[in-house]
């Protein structure tokens, strides 16, 4: 699979496991799977396949300049 622009092994981990291994929290990320947003209720069950393209982005808080 391609994860955030890098080729990785599709080794049976769920999206939740990948997020946790990245040191992120599920509530603070959005996951795009093959150019579609993956619903949060699928993070625990979806296992990326070899040809999947996954982008995981973290929400950042901000303030005014």
C-alpha cells in the first residue's frame, strides 16, 4: 500500500493500528482511502490492501496571527 506517499507493506494491520503506530489519536485524524474519506467507524475493521492509497492527516489547532 502507499501510506502518506511512501510504499509500505500491507501486512494485515487495521487503520486503527496504523494510526496508533504513528503515535496519533483516532479522534484527531482524517483518513483518505483511494481518494475517498474513510468513515471513522471503519477504522477498527478496515485492513488496507496491497494497491490501496492511504493518506492520514492530523488535525492541528491554531490561533490568530
